[in-house]
C-alpha cells in the first residue's frame, strides 16, 4: 500500500519540477538562447520612475519629562 503512494508522490514532485522549469524557460528562454548564439537580447522599454521626496524636514521630537524627581 505504501509503494503506490510513494510513486504518486514521486510523480507529483516530478510534474511540479517540469511545470516550474517550463515557466522559467518561458520567461527567460529568449535571453538564454540569444546569449548562447552570442547576440544581445532585445531590450524592453524602461520607464523612468519618479520618486517623491519631502521638501520640508521636521525637527525630531524630544521627550520632555512631566515631573521632576525630588532631590
């Protein structure tokens, strides 16, 4: 009874590896093939990203004691 379950787990793992490998090759297969041929891969358009910054900086807040210890 344990042999069929072990075989099923093995085949499921093998299937998962094949599916993941195919998806990785689908994404980067053209770049890999171009590099093996010695050619530059086609570049995708890059859009510059605008980063917002604060124009005014706040002074850091300092903690003030509410009461003073008796000396």
